[in-house]
C-alpha cells in the first residue's frame, strides 16, 4: 500500500498554455507513520509530507501547462519510510479538456457512402474506403483499415467531395474489419476520428487463374545405380503437369530439392484456359556425390499462376519423393579428439577452463558441437569444414571437497533433416589440489570494534594482516589472540575480548562554599560525574557534569555548581562517577564543612 487518494481538485478544462495548479488529499493506509507523496509522474515524487497512520495530508502534484489539445493524465499517490525509496499506491485518471477555440481551422470529414465489395476472389486486389465530403476548412482526410494507423491520406479543399480508398489483397478467408475516417487537426497534429464502419467481404467467384498440380513425372534415371554422378555436373529432368482451375492466365512450377537450390520450371507463354493443362519442366543439377543406390531425397513442387497485371502467386504445392542414384545429402560427422581441463589439478571452489577438442571427419562442411548434459542438443556448435579440427571451451567451478569433472557429449547436425545426432560421450576429471585461499573469522566479546588490514574475502598463505581492536566508551581491551600482526598460514579465528573499564577516585582537593573541586583518574575515554552532600534529612546534589578525558590516568580538576545548605556544620560528601554502565561512588574524607 502506498496511500489512498480520497479527493482531488483539478480543473475539468483549460485554455492552451494555461498553468494548471492541482491539489490532492491522500489517506495513509499503510498502517504506520511514514512519508506520503504525490506526482503526475509515476517515476518522480513531486510533493510529500510526514503523515501518521490513519491520517490524511493535502499535497500539490506539480504544475502542468495545458497543451493545444485535450489531455488525459494519471495522478499518483506514494509512501516511503525515508523519503528516498517510494512505493506506488493509488492513482486516478484525470482528463482536462482544451477549451481554447481552434487557432487554425481544420478539415472535417462527412462520409457520403462507404466503398467495399460484398465479395472478391482470393488474391484479388480490392479497394476499401469511403466517399467523403470535407465540411471543414481545407486540409487532410485520412483512412485506416482496422484502426491501427492511418493507411492513406488525401488533401481536400473546403466542401470538396471525393473518394479515399486503400487497396487490400484479398486473403483466403475473406475480410472482416472496420473502416475509420479521420481529419488532421492542425493545432495538435493529431488524427481525430470522424466516422467508422464495420464491413465484411466474402470469398466469391475467382476472376484470377489458379494453378493446381495434376501430376509429377520423375526423372527417367531415378532408379540409377551408376557411380558417374559428380558434384554439380549430373542433371536430371522433372516435369509437373499443371491444371488451371481458375480464370484464364499463365502457370508454371517451382522445384525445390531438399539440400539443393530452388529451380524455376518453364512457364506458359500464352494464357491457359479454364481447366486447361500445361507441362512445366526443369533440369536439376544435384550438388552432392553419389554414395550408393537407394538413397532418398525429397523435391517440393509448387504451382504458381499470374495475370497480365498481377505477378506470380503460389497456389498449390506437393511433396514428391525421388529415388535417384547420386541424389544424397551427406552430413558432417563429429569426433571428440580430447578433453583438456586447465589446470588438471585445482583447489576447492576454484575455476577451471575445460577445452573440448573436436574434428569434423565427415565428407562435407557442417555443424558439430558439444554438450555437458545429454539433452539431445549441443551447448555450443560451429560450422566446420570437412576433415578440420575445431576447439570449444567452457568454465567449470570445482566443488568444495573432492575431485571435479563431468561428461562431454558430442554431436553433428544432419544436413537433410536438420536434426542433431549424438556421436558419443566421454567423461573427464579434475583432481582436487591443495587449498590456497583461506578465511579469517573474528570472534568478539564485549563492546568494541575490530578491523583487519587489508580487508579481503579470502587470503593467501603468507599474507600479513594487521588487527586493530578499538574499545567503545567505558570499555577496555582485555585480550586479543593471536597477536597482531599475524601471518596467514590457514583458516584463522581471531578472539578479541573487551571488558568494562574500572573507575577510581584518586583524591578530592579544595572544598569551599559554592563549589567543590575534585581530582580523579578515570580509566576510560569519558564519564559523567556529580557531587552530593547530606546530613540527616538534608541532602543536596549538583547537576551531572559530562567530562571528556584526553589522556587516561592523568589527574584533572572538575568544578561542580551546587546550592549549599544554609545551616552551618559538617556534612557527609560523596562523588559519583558513571562510565558507560558502571557507577562508582566515593565518600570525601572528612566531609564538607559549612561555616556561617
């Protein structure tokens, strides 16, 4: 919870350039007293006050200057324990209307009629829009299909009527959307909506050709077992018979062998009539060497059509399996040469770099990689040339105790399927070495501060460390073990003991009516003291005096102001000294004598 907005004072309208002052009342609903703040900005607190739990404060979120158009902003409430770290609480959306008459007249759209067909063929270009009259000043009218942004805009003279449309490619499932008509507001530069219309265009009778695959003729040597195929030189012919099931137009086939480049088949040079046929043929050169009969690969065949105005569009495709000597897709093959941890012996919790040395022993370049878990995919991989070594590396952290290590899994990527193939695995080990990093732990008893120099998370053997023990006021150092400085030879525990410093009164000096001077030796850094006297029911005491001692054990004189009894006589007198939590009371020998 960051405060609850209970009321606010913000004008509902303002003129352009007007400075707007607002106020907001926020209720502290956090359950504790804290700072309550407010702002128009979610990231910056503008005004804040301390507020008790269950109370309310009134704040100013900051001045704003009215824009040339209506604005909507959020008013925020915040809370903070320290006026530094703020938690957001309640917020209110505030709209301020611009009441200034437009400085510059703008266009204004009046839709006379909407423009769109009821039906259209798949792939057909349709014009969607409206007949618009500009009933405002000369300016721009905009059009959007779907409302995600203005698709097109036209300049209109005052009282001009004309069509504004946007060409849209007809998708296979038809169109169901909304037409939006806007005018450009000159003052704000914003597109403001004037009208909208929901519409639907259904799929209708085609006025375009449509290429459909009728049959595919495989190459005559598709069952060949000849070993005469060589990379890039062996070719075969493939034919796709296409039927045009749409309006008259041009058709062709596109062939994409798996692992080879795309080949465009021959196209009809004259229009193919509705339900007419055309044989599209291509010559394909296989880029891979022959490696035995019975090898399989796939060729994707796509049928396309076009008109005199519209370029080639894909209408239909099929997958054809070709069994052909020489049409093979060789892959790389991974070999794990060695695994080299550096260093081979490492202390606990230290870092090790592991080199994974591999080689692509396949006949073609391709991807090889490694992993440190059997996930089916490599952790890292690279495209490596045939018969070429390649090295990877990864970081490893030694355990707190014992030897380290793991298992490396090596892979290659099948060129035809794109799947990662596991080639095998191999374990590796790093032996545990001697510990080289040591810790220093301080165990402290009593009140005081212990510092180490230098300050490190861990220390190396032979490091020299200075230990400084500083007692708090009223305490003294009793023991430190081991003594400072110390030389690190392993994990070390330093025990430091502080005890309460004793206080002793050395002597009391001159005593006269009005003041008492006493000399003390405090064994500490500062103390409080006072003097008091008594005789029977009469008791008088001075106010405590705080004394700062600059040198322990050095005698000093302190004066105490006291209201003395008016009756002459000898009174018992005491000096009380407080150091830290220890209080010592010492009686002044012989008391204090008051004379008339």
